[in-house]
């Protein structure tokens, strides 16, 4: 790792030297040699030890140039047909890369029919989109680019556009030794997306309970409710609200490697959006959705795949009194409540909200590594 970093520095110095010694009109990287050597980034420098190393694509190693190219593309409106919106228009850093509106507005004001999810720690997810229909980020990016109600772009036109932009000629060359092209574009976006990490919340300092001093009393009680089982006493009261089975661990998101944590959390009796069920066409999947991470949850309202809840209080009320146990595809963990609503006390509800609010990572939403490179 040390060696690689040194190499990067050396490369940069060499480049500077050649840049000053050769004639102005010549591109230094092209003059030097055709094969520009991108600076490898050690995944250990991206992913925190406490999260463990995620499974990473072997054919797309992180490089400084690749990540930076992906970041430029993420914030570049030329990826949309009328050059009006970028990925960053709907995935805004200050809201943990979600956005505050219920449905997203694409070009020409067309609306999406699902709520834009937050983006961080995606390297730990095996399935993407609310209905888990895509397995890799490099495949995923072509959907918003082409969706008529998002960026409505055509791929041939995008290919042409990228080739005309000087900074892309330069950066595709630096990152991939290539002319601007769509495959390398998808790899660069994949690198950038995979590199977005959030682990700075107080919850993350607390987890798995090592540093109780970073939490207040209400948050600590919230942690007990969150991680406690639903178990009714003689008065019909439960100590635990059992959130951890689906939103557990330091990522606050179930990481079932096969299904990526997909569940029906009892929102509706009759589902209108079939979710994962529309992909598999199996009854048991109707109304099941990817379980979101609860990190930064206080920043990503409104909530659920259709943004139906505006506040965390409303979400907690759903789990407390509103679960539709009769829905046939309800998750077994919820079915195990025996059809009884939890009827959480006011204190329990407030404690759970307090605990969820401790999951906000304020450094993350200001981290310049993820910000718009076109805005200085
Ligand atoms: C018009 C708003 C809009 C734009 C522009 C947009 N997205 Fe999204 N994004 C959404 C919505 C809405 C969803 C949820 C769609 C669904 O689940 O069916 C989503 C989902 C995603 C997801 C899935 C996250 C997860 O955890 O499952 C990723 C990753 C993503 N977008 C990345 C991007 C990238 C990269 C771009 C630019 C190429 C982009 N988005 C452009 C609105 C947008
Ligand atoms: C059986 C699994 C399961 C359990 C148990 C569960 N959830 Fe969820 N949760 C989900 C799923 C799935 C979604 C997304 C559902 C959708 O959008 O249709 C979700 C969504 C949420 C959201 C909104 C996330 C967002 O980004 O919009 C919050 C907040 C939340 N859950 C909190 C909790 C709390 C607090 C508890 C405990 C009281 C809990 N959950 C228990 C599966 C579960």
C-alpha cells in the first residue's frame, strides 16, 4: 500500500516535470506514454475495519482517477437528454443522497413512481432498487440514464457527447487508457458509488454497545427496544420492538447475501406496487421490498418505497399499530407476533425515534470526497 502511494506521488512528479519541459500544445500524459498508470486505491483505505471488507468486483479496481471520473459523471447534467439533471439532482448529498420529495422529478417534469433511496455503503448490498431487480451497480446506472421519466437519454447520443468533452477525453485516458465510452463510464460510476461510505454517526461509535457514554438515556432505551424481541407480557405490553432482525448490524440493514434483505413489512393489505414480486412473479414476493439501511434515516424523509410517511414518528406508529398482518406475504418475523399490534408506549416510541436519530452522520453529508466537483 505504502509502495503504491509512493508510486502515485512519483508519477505525479514525473508528469509535472514532463509537463513543464514539453511544448504547451502537447498533452503531457499522451506524450509521456500511451499507457497512463492510474493510481490504485487500497480498499482498506475506503472501507472501515468495523464494517469488514465487502465483496468487490475483481475487474474494476479502485483508482483515484476512476473514482474521480465517476464523481464527475455523477454530477454531470449532460448525462440527461436536455442536460438539465444529473444523478446528483435526485440523490443529494445533504440528504444522504436521497431527496426530500416523495417522488422524483425527471426531465420535462415527469415523475418517478418510487421514492429516491439514499446512497452509501452500497458495496455491502447485493441487490439494488426497491424491488431488488438489479445485481450490480455497473448495470444499474443505465436504467436512470435511459428511463423516460428520469434522464431520458439515448446511449448513442451519450457516447457522442462524452467524446466531445475535453475533461472526459483526459480522464477516461487517465483512468482507463481509453477514449470516452459507455462501458468505462459505467465502471467509473461503479467505483464512485462503491466508494461512498458512511460510518461516522454516534450509533456507529456506540455499536455494538461498546461505548454507551456516547448515547443519552432515551437513545439507550431505544437501543434496547430496537434490539429486543417482541414478547407480550400478561398486560399485552412488549419490551422489544424487534427492528434488528431486518435492520440489524452496524450497517443498520440486514445483509442476507442471497436476497439482500427483502421483506414485506406489512404496509398494505392489498399491494398496489408488487415490488420484488413483479420481478419473480411469485405470490410470496408480492409487496416485498429491499430493506433500507437506517443509517442517516433522519435525513432521508419521506419514508418507504412510495414515500408515504413524512416523519419517523409516523413510521414508528406503523410498526406499533398499523402492521397489516393479514397480508399473505408478510415477513415471518412479523407474522410471529401472532397478529397482535405492538401498541408501543409513548416512551418506547420516543426512545426509538431518538435511537434512529443517533444514526445521522453529519461528516458524511459534508465529506468533500463525495461532493459536486463542478462547484468550488
Ligand atoms: C429523476 C431522479 C433520479 C435520477 C436522475 C437518478 N436516480 Fe437513482 N434512483 C431514483 C429513484 C426514484 C430510485 C428508486 C427506483 C426503484 O427502486 O425502482 C433510484 C435508485 C437508485 C439506486 C439504487 C439504490 C439501492 O440501494 O437500491 C442507485 C444506486 C441509484 N439510483 C444511482 C443513480 C445514479 C448513478 C444515477 C445517475 C446515472 C441516478 N441514480 C439518477 C431517482 C433518480
Ligand atoms: C420484517 C422485516 C422488518 C422489520 C422487523 C422492520 N422493518 Fe423497517 N423496513 C423493512 C422494509 C422491507 C422496509 C421498506 C418497505 C417499503 O418501502 O415498502 C422498511 C422500512 C423502514 C423505514 C423507512 C426506510 C426508508 O428509507 O424509507 C424505517 C424508518 C424503518 N423501516 C424502521 C423500522 C423500525 C424502527 C423497526 C422496528 C420497530 C422496523 N423497521 C422493523 C423491513 C423491516
